[in-house]
C-alpha cells in the first residue's frame, strides 16, 4: 500500500462524508461511542488531516481546532501500525505551528498514551472519563 495523498482540509464536501465514515468506523463501531458525542459541532471550525491510499480509499483522519486542540485522530483497523497515525499528527502539528500556536494538546485514550509519548507529548493533569473511555490530558510544546 502506498499513500497517494496527505491533505489538510476544511470540513466540507467532498471530504466530509469520508471523514465521518472513518470516525464512525473507529469510534462508534469499534469503541461504542454514540454518534451524538462523536459529532460534537467543532468540525466546521477545525482543519482536518485526511490520508488517502493509492487505491483511492481514505483511511486516516484527525483534526486541529483554532486553539491547538487535536482530536478525532482515527486510522481504519486494516491500516494501523503503518505510520499513518504519526503522519496525521505531523500534519496537524504543522498546521498549529504555521498558526504560531505555542502548543497543541489533546485528550488521549489511555491505550493510546504510549503512541503520543513517542511523538513527544507529555501527560498533565488527572485521568478522566469521556464516552466511557479513560483518557489522559497531554500536550506538546511547539515553541
């Protein structure tokens, strides 16, 4: 599998349906997050990373909000452990850096904390629950 496109886009047609499809597969179907929680009204204000394979399938996404909050990072199951999550994160962090933000931050699912630590994110604060899943607050200093 080769990556055909890596893009930073707004939440608009024709990409909206692909972004939602990836997130529904990962968060709603795999993890049981209700769709009402997944679609939180923050997509229109965010920039979204979207990765497409050479076969034309969109397989990974994530978003960064104007204040540097990264979220909704998702890679379809068949495409995990190929570095696509890292590519999504570098795209989102690059966008935040271009905006001159001093940091990016996120709420990492506990099982994903080692992934974010490998990218240089640091834990801060206490554990918290979101959508019935344990999370940790993490940040990465850009400046």
